[in-house]
C-alpha cells in the first residue's frame, strides 16, 4: 500500500520498523542516497546517517510522537548532506520523509539575488507588529466598551493583523520555489488516493457531489500532510473511528487574524475529526474550541500547509473530541469555478 502511493512521489520517502530496519524506499530516496533499492532494503537507517546524529535517530525510534522532526547529516555517496526529517507512525512502523536542505539552501541563496523583502526584515517587522498588538490589547483592557477610543483600537488591531499575515506570506515565498506546484482538483485528489486514506484512517471518505474547486499546491506534500494528520489521531487512539469533512469556507475578520494565520479570503477546508465531534459549517469560521496546545507530531504538517499559504487549526470540544482543519486558499486561476 505504501509503495503504491509514494513510489513516484516527488519527495524522498522511507518506511522502517521500530528498530530502524528499512522496509521500503521510493525513487526519490534512492536518488538522494545514490544507491539502488536492493542495496538499501533490509539494512538499518543508521547505515545512512552520520554517527554524530545516531542519538537523534534513536530518540525518534523510541518516541516519534515527541520527536517527529530532526535535522540529520546523511551520507550521499562520498558526500554528506543535511536533511530535514519528518516522521509519521503508521501502524507498527514509521514513515520517514526527507528533504535535502543543501538544495533548499542553494535555491534560497539564488532567490536572495532577486529578493526585495529580506527575511531578517520580516522578523523585525513581525516583532514590531507584536509590540503594537500587545500595546493595543493593554489599552483595550483599561478603557470602557463604549469609549470613543474603541473604534480606533479596532482599526489598529485590524491593520496590524493584516500586516503580520502579509509579512508572513512574503517570508514564505522563497521557500515554495523548490517544490513543483500545480493546480489540484481537490475532489479528484481525494478519489485518486481514497484507498490509501481509507486504509490509513479506518473510514471511508466520499467528497461532496459537485465539489468543483481547486487549490495550487503539490500532491505529494498534501498527501504527506494528511498522512501525518491521521497519524496524530492514531497516536491518541489507535482504534477510534475518524470522520472527514470537506467544505468551501469564506474567512472574514475577526477570525482572519495573526493568531489563526488566515487572511480574509476563500479557503478549501479539509477536516479530520473524532466521531462525535459535531463539525458544523459555522464552526470552521469561528474561534470556538480552538486548541492552542502544541502537538509536535503536527509541526511538519504546519510547515507544509504554510507553504501552501494556508493554516492548520486544532480544536477540542468539552467532550474531549478533537479535530484538525487544514485551510488552503483556492487556486487564484481557478476562481471561476466558485
């Protein structure tokens, strides 16, 4: 099943058991390691990692939930490359997703030639906006609700939130260049990978009829994000039934804010949640039940969705039922289908 869906994926994928023995590698992983599959399968992942990073690999194998990401020095023929590693538990095994940072760093240097918005400026602007927002919130606590200053404070908050979101988008533009993006018909994508997703989640997801909407992204990255999102639930409860939901939502202020990472625009919202979590349409554009606790296993998902100009929102209701919603903007060239 894993081989069927990741064999030709444009990202390096490996499957191992809990001891680190390699069970599957795809074509991109063979290319990254500069080795034939037959010489990789059955060996240990430690054989391909520099000794100084063996401790990190042991930590991942011991507790992939606590340590789902790492920077590893990997042997590539006679060279050493730095790889960003994301790990998702799948049943009793692990899926490893590797991204060559050497290529990414080269591309980022190339982008800097034409970059009119240096990353360090972005960080400085974000820090300044955080101070402005904090000061506005403190003032708001000290004034009456009917104060004439209230409208001015609302304008300050709105402008600062919009500026923070736009700054984040500028800072992430360069990171998109090393991934091949394309227009993806969301329903067709789900149908194409339905067998894999159904097997992984233990539930059957049929997209709504006439859901004719597109996003601009990378199919392998999106499949990786869904795999790791399902893995998050499976590590909370291996047997609990899950439910999928797919909707088109229009995000408006105040839900569109720096805290949610969303802009005022239309999004495809793909949600995965526990059975019993009532996913009402209005909930997707409201801050109710939002869970702010950090979940390390979702960090790689965050990274993927941010590259798609989207955001990830966790929710937990009073009955301790959870949901993950992936918000991805509509493709700018396919808006005629809305």
